C-alpha cells in the first residue's frame, strides 16, 4: 500500500484530467498528458481558486521513491531527470521545484499540500527553503518544454523529498482570471545514459531596498563555481517584481570586484512578469575554472497601491528589518508578496555538477 502522501499525489494527478468549466470567460486549463509508464512522472496542483485582492503560494511535497512507483520505475534506484514540461493557467507569478534539505517550519511531515495566503504561512517564507537546491522553474505563460543536452541529467535519490511551489497573484499588479492550475512532467533518462550530472543554482540578493528618496537603485551579486575543470551554463533566468526594470547576467572570472564588460553578458530581462529563460541549445556559456556568474538588478520606485500605501510599506519594513522610524522611506524590501515587496533572484542550470558553489 502506498503512503498517504503518494496517494494524495496520485489523486491530484487525476484532477488534471478534468479541465472543464462552466464560465466561458475563464481561460481553459492547459493540462499536460502524463508521461507513459517507465518514461516519466507528473506533478500537479489540480484546480484551485485565488481570492480577489490576494496572493496564494502553495507547497506540494513528493517523495522520490513514491514518484518512482507512480511512474513505473524501480523505487530503489535514482530517477534521472532529462526533460521538463510545464504548463499553467493565467495568473501564475512563478513555479519552482526544490529538493528538500534543512527543515525549519516547512516540513513534508506536516502534509502533502501546505498553503499560504498573502505571505502568512511557512510556504511563503523563503528562509524555510534557503538551502534547498533548485530542480526546475518557470515564469512564463504557455507551454514550457526543455530537454537537456545529451548525457546530462539531474539525479533524484529514492529517499529524497522534493517540493513543487506555485505562486498565483490576483491583486493589483497581476490577475488570476479563473482557476489556478499547474502541471509538471518530469521525463527521465536511463541510468546508463548519464555522463554529466547537472547542477543548479538559486540565489537571492536580500539587501535590496527600493525607496522613495532613492528611486533608481542597482544591486549586484555573484556566484562562484569552484570546479577544477569549469562548467557549462545551459539555462538561466532572473526574477524581480514590478519595480524591476533590467536583470542582467554575465560570465565572471571569479576574482574581479567590478561588473564584467558587456561582451560577457549572456542574459537580459526587461520584463518583470514574463522574464525570458535562456536555455540550451541557444545558451551554452563556458565558465572557466573558479569562475562564475555576476548578476545585476536595476529598479525604479513607484507609489504603492492605495490599499497598501507608504504606511503599509513602512510597517512591513519595521516588522521585518527593525528599521528605525527616522529611516522609514516608503521602501520596497526583500519579500515574496508582489504588491509590497521586491526580489532579485537568479536561477541557473549547469554541468557538470559541483557541490562547492559560493554566492554573495
């Protein structure tokens, strides 16, 4: 008999097969057909609603061993991810999948599905997945389908837990016109086909402040791959909220303390709600030994929505960061809620994997 969590995941997968709706004005769910047995597994949220004026960020937990059983694989062997398909309905702010590592307040033992409305529960607090490695992400409308280079795969171990996180917004800057729904297909390769284990990178610049008296700030960060032979970067995208104006990524030598020259730029995004993803085969950026990635975020302050106002931003600034009253300045600070906080996050995919990556 499967554990309760696996049964829950299988029940959710069945929900993806019924995209019907009685409201012709609601965009239809775009369900993905699940991979055939022995080729992959499907993760899905099923349909859910997002209240007007709110945000919904939910975390779905799956044990790899249970997914292997669901997909017709040997549950005692790793699943080796080689291709990712993603589809979701309008209103999604992001979809991320992480490996579970250090457990704080976000624990798979607390349930297969853990919901968070307006940033109030553990699924919305990024400290709870600060060291959880990335598996996959997407921020764009429409179907996403990416196969990695030949011989490259991401190994998922039988006793690992993975977490799929969906974030929908139905507020001022983004709208969710109908039911929310996410489908993800994870397609596997045969173990003997694996030549290059894939690594991933998820980094955040948490010191950002976009303030009324400093309306055009720019922040930079860097991540170094301590790999003796260097790596190949094959996927990259950036993430910020509506005050974000330009996100850039550059190849970096690992020692310079200034922004690399424009010739070394391999990624640019000027669209906060639909940031592009650069990926192989168009992207194949060689990173030298001890080198890495330099990233930048440029912002432009704008007045907060009327229902929040500067009072709301100042209140959050004081609660989260202890900012003294005399320094409160209608600032958007680091946080998950779209209308009242900002992000400067980098996602990257590379091979061969190294466990020695340092970001600042």
